[in-house]
C-alpha cells in the first residue's frame, strides 16, 4: 500500500480499520521504521492522555518491541554513564544553587500562551491527531502529557516553537468557562529540579525538571488554589509517568467545584 496518512494511522491505533487495511498498515510498519515509530508515538500518546494504553495488534507487536528494545538499551547506557559521572561529583553538587526560571523563558511562555488564548477565544479547536503527531515528531521526544479531565480541562492545542535555548512543546488545556492553561515542555534542563513558583502580577507559573526535560505550567487569571493543586498533580504525573489516580482526580474535581471561575 502507499504510505499511510495520519488519519489511517490513528484509525489503526484505535482498532477502527477493516482487517485487510489493518494488515496493510502492519506490513508497511514492518518494512518502514519511520511508520513503526509514528504508530508507537500514537500508542504512547493515547496511553498518556487517556490513562489506558490500547492493546498493540499482534501483527505489529514484534516490530514495536524491537524498537522499544533498542530504546531501552540506549537508556540503560546513558543511565550507567550518568551514574558514574554523578558519583564522582555528587559531593559538590549539593552546594550549587538551583537555577532560577529565566526572564526570557517566562516572556516567551507568556507570549505563546497569550497567542493561543486569543486565537482560541475566536475559534476554539481540538488538537487533531495529525497535528499532535507532527508536533511530537518535530519535538523529538515523548514527554508524559497528563489527562486533566477531572478538573474540566481538555487538550485543545499542541504545537512546537523555538525558545530562548531550544524547542518548546506547548500543550494548551481549555476549560469549560474560559480557563486556559499551558504546559510547556523544554528540551533543555535549565530549570530547578524541585518545583518553584513565580508570580508576575495576575500571572502564575510553576517550573520543574524531570531528567533532561524541563516543565513550565502557566496560567493567567486562574484561582490560586486551583493552579497550585494542578501544578502539584501534574508534577507528580511527569515524575512517575503514570496517569492521575482516582484520589488525585477526586481532589482536582472537588477543588474545581470550590474554586472561583477564571478571570479573563
């Protein structure tokens, strides 16, 4: 078959293709590592966003397992190297001050958030699977993207931009009553490992680092207690790379009911 397009790959992952079409996609993925990688990204994204990974079709399990195996070997090698280097310098590390959130990063995040917020108010749209996969391909990594449905925030925007020192993946969450929240994922790790809070007038931002990725949660006009709780749960999810548990979802839902509406 011809190289499958985004909609075909998405339908394949959802199990919505006829058997013959699904077999053709699996055959294409078995002979083209690029297609197999795109399908693997879709499986990971759907698992991260919805809390349950779809079952990989049997005819593709071998191809994806091979690619995951290579990735695991690479991660193991990096981890081993990092351990050796880390043990040599760990005595001095604790004396080093944690990096602060740079002003140019905050300015960039605020501008990207405001651009999306303005566009979304005039023409709201959901993140199409094609745009999602394209953004992840450009970004080059697969961060964990938490599902915030329990606090009535749905993903409506995913894009990649150039930041002060590297690429920035922006995930825009939209609320039912005008709330807009952006989670920025950075390819450079010049952020504190532990979560820090920055206030700029009505604007609030929380930043932290997980391994080699930096995270920045940004909102304007959102109830302070709500944003703080969301930041706490999102940070935990990015560190554990697991969906929010029932307790976290209930806490977010209760907090949403008690919080003041977002201010435009």
